[in-house]
């Protein structure tokens, strides 16, 4: 069974929320009233109001109730948190975690990368309608580059750094060096260690930066089989 | 200091230019929104008077026949006064055309005005478009005025087509009418269309939904129409009837020989339209978006977290009928009232028709010696055929909006098999049409004996069944088109209905081959009450239903669903 939340909610006109639930539930032969009640309470949704009077956030909540109200092995959620306030978003993440913990698969499409980091275990990146990357979230973190910042009290070994494989986007301002590193840090640290280094900071880019890096790259790789990513 | 006025002047000019651009764009958008309705109304506007004029010669070819036809039609007029004005000079082509062609065309234009106004404002509001328009520098007043301008242009264009159809109809009856008379006759037609647009516009500010506005405006116009009709048979009510735009329109008979152009009445129509538009604009400025001026008292209601316990929402077919219950009740009541009204008048109307030589052909074509039964067969059941066709078209419109508004996507995601969606639509249409026709037939069977009209019960049941099949035929064509091209399904079905209506009228006039009549769905239905089942028609309709819905089930499986 599949639970589905469309990107744009259907128009249900003058039907009340409870009627929409009964109608969509009826398409599968019925709905568990207790489950609906629990979902509506958790999402703080009044099912007694007419659909056309719902705010966009309430319409989204109703969509979530419709998606989660049946036991599903697969949930397909398109932009699920659009219009939801932060508290309800947290409740949504808990619902996703419960589904995943129960053995279900949640397929979540989102442009909000923090949401993807928060809710997903595996990530697929679409570019121009093609799947350009599929990986577990931690694998994607592993694949991605790190930014490194270093301060020197004397001359910066910039040429030696630029000559290293896997080191990109090298900039130097006064005695401050900044670069991106793909792969291991060993060769870079060896070169940096030759200079009078006073400070060294590295930080992981966010998923958003990884995502942007993919889009900057005009020669993005073709589909990477999920199993190998 | 010198820079300030320059900058200020530049800013004002720019704002004015933008505003003008916005108005022009909005007018163009409005014209685009009206294009399909315009095409339909303009087509009817041309064909209706043309067909009336062209058929006149068949009814009364010689001067003597025209004189007799005129006298008999004058005698018939009061029987139909509740529906259309009393005839004027029906012994002439323009007189007959005014009476038979233009008076009901007024209703078409009136309905268009109402539907256009409620649709433009409320429909756009429900779809969230109005917020976008208002977010532009345009503003509410200019928006309404631009909408009015667009509709006025479209309506004027349709009136021109009606004028052309009138001229062509008169010419086909070997008579003539002056350009001035045509213009004078067209002015009140445009006027009443704008009045109805104004009524719809005001209703759209009062109600909160498009349907509500359409219902409210429809009730108001129906009351004004009934007032005019009652005044026709009760001359003492003439003074009161002056508030009815239908009455004011009837007062102009410019194309009728010896007729008149009532400038005062026509001016009153335009002033009424202007007042209504001003009122609607003022109301629009005052109300909230998605709200109406008519608001019920807001009361605290308990929060509900449980699904509806209504079992009908869980059952196939019934869940659709439940959602459409108010509309379906309207269709059923309308069908029953129509049946009751016409059957109760069948005896007296039939008696009169039998005595009018020009209408003898009508009685003969019904295939019965009883004129009253002929009225039930050829008038009531023909109207019932139009009713089920209109019902099928509204169902098709509903199916198309299921697709456009995302409900179909939601259904097939549950997952409901796509073929099952089509099958359920077919069954819903079947049940809805069957209920309408069954109750309409029940009223017919109940009233007819009391009026001394013989109606064979078995044949009445068959007629009702065939009307249901007719509804399914329209629905099958709609379903087939929707399966591939949902956006154009309703216009296509409208063309099929109009062509089916006019084909039996035009084919004899132009001596088209007999088989061409079978292209008309209404002809395929036949006259089962008096002549029995038209078997060719029955099998063709069955084939249409099978191919239409079967094809729709196959086609919907392979197409992309979504907006």
C-alpha cells in the first residue's frame, strides 16, 4: 500500500475536512477512525471546517492526514512541510521516524535541504529531470569536500598547495589560506606543516553546499547506482 | 528644486501608463476567458433566428397560408405566454422570427451574462488568481471595470452574430429587415445581457462560492422572468413587471413590421446594468477575499478530529452522488416541475395545435392521432432530452475539473485503478439520469390521466430508459475526449449537443440525405412514446456508450494525469 501527498493539494471545495477523510478513506474500503483522530490531534487540525476555508498550512495538514492514515509500506511525500509552522514540522518529522521505525519507506521530495538532512537516510539528487546521485546521507557526507582555513605567521605555501591533487578553489588573502579538499587530508597537511602555521580550521559543508556543488558542476556524473554510492 | 516636479511628473506618468497597461491586459485576459462561451452563444445567436426564418417557409409558403398561420399562431400564443411573449405579426417572417427565434435567445444571453459574472470573480477567487490580479497595481475598481469592459465587448460581438442570423433568417424567408431595425433590436438584447451580468456580479459579492452566487443570481433572474411571464397573462401587473429586465426587453419589437423600439425601456436596461455594476464594485471593495457580504453569525464550534461517519461517502457511485446532492436535487426537481407543467398543459395545447393547419405536421410527426399525446411525446420528451444532455455535460465538466483540480491524481494514488475511475463516472451518470427520468416519468404518469391525456405506461418506461441511454451517450463522448484532452471536453460536447439539436431542423430545409439525421443524438433517441423504439438509434447509442467509455478506460491508462 502507498500513502501519497501531492505537491499541490487537490481542490475539495465545500467539503469539510472530515468528509474528505471519509471520502478518500472510502476509496480503500474504509479508514481507521482512531488513527485519523490521533493524526488530526498531533497535527492540530480541525476536521470540522470546510476545505475552502482552510489556510494553506491546514490544507497541507489534511494532506498529511490522508497520506499517513492508512498503514503503508511506501509513503510518497512531495514538499510535505510547505506551509507548516515549525512546531508541526517537528511533529511531521516524528511521524516520518515512526513510519521508518515501523519498517515503512518514506520517499520525500523537498527543496528544503535542512529537512532532507533532518528526515532522510538516503538522498537522490535530480538535475534537469535526471537522477544524478543516490547515496546514503552519511555516504554523501563522506563523498563531499571539506573547506579548510589556515593562518600563517609568514609566507603561505600557496603554489605547493595548488599543485596538490584534490585541492581546489585555493585563495590567499594576506596570510590567510582557504581551500576545498576532496578525499584525504594527508598530503595537504604535510605541505601546510612546512610553513609557519598558526591556526587551522576545517568544516563540513552542509548538504545544501554539496547540492550546489553538484549543480555548479557542468560535467555532473551520470546516474550512480544506489548500491555503489 | 527643479528636479522634483520632473521626477514627480515622471512617476505619475509611469504609474498611469502601468495602470493603463494593466487594464488593457486585464481586458484582454477577460476576452480570452470568454472565448469559448462567446463562440457558443454567437453560434446559437446566428443559427437560432436563421433556422426560425428558414423554417417559416416550410410552415407557411404562400400569402394565404401565412395569413392563416398568423391567425392560428395568435390563437396559440396565450397557451405559451408563460414561456415566451405573445406573438406579433406571425403572418410575417420577421414577426415569427422575433417570437420564436429571438425571445428564447434572450434567455441564452441572460444565462451567459449570469454565468460569466459569477464565474469570473468567484471562480478566479476560488482558484487563487484574484489575489494575483489584486497584487498588481490594478486595484479592485479597475479590475471590475476591466472585467465589465471585456464582457461587454464579447456580448456585443455575440449580439452582432444574432443580428446577422436574424438578417439571414429573414432573407431565407424571402423577406427583408432594415439595418436600423436590427440595431434597435440588438440594443435591448445587449442591455439585458449586461443586466444579468450585473446581477451575477452583485451575487458574487454576496455569496462566498461560485455555486452560491450562481444559485442566488439564478433565483433572482428566475423570479424576474416569472414576474414577466405572469404579467403577460395578467395585464394588470404591467406596472410591477417593469422591474423585470425581461419585460423591458420584450417591449422592443423593432424588426416586427409595425413594431417599435422602446428607447425608454432600453435605456432603463443600461441604467440598471450600470447601477448593478456600481453596487457590485462598491461591495467588492468592502469585502474580504474568499468572503462575502452575506455572512452567517460566527459561532464557536467544537474542534473535530474524527472522520465523517456518513456511510454514503464510503460507497462507490453514492459517494459522488452525495457530493453532488444539491445539484442533483435541483436537476430532479426541475425535471419533475417541467414534466408536471407541460403534461398539465398538454390537452389544451394539443387541442389548439390540432386546429392550426401550420402545426398539423408537428402532430403528425409525433406518430399519433392524439394531439395531447403528441405534445407529451414531442414537447416534453424533447425537453427532457435536452435536460439529460445538459446534465451529462455538467457531469463531464465535473470530470474535467477532477483532473484539473488534482482530485483524479489523488484517487489513482490510493490506488484506484484508472479503468475503475471511468466506470464509476459512467455509473454515477447512469444513476443520476435514471433518477431524474424515473421521477419525471412518474410525474407524467401521475398527471396525464387527470388531464385526459393517454400515455402508455410501458412506452413511458422505455422512453425514460432511452433518455438515460441518451445521457450515457453524451457522457461517453465526453469521457472519451476527457481521457486524452480534458480541457476541451466540455466545448466539444457543447458543439455535439448544439449540432444534434439543429441537425434535425436544418436537414429537411437543405435536403440533406436521410442518414445525416443519425448524426444527431436527439434524432437517435426518436419518439419512443408514440412510435416505439427507433432501433437503429438504440443500437447506435449503445455503440457510442460502449466505444466511448471503453475507449476512455483504455486511453486514460496511458496518459499523464495532472495539471
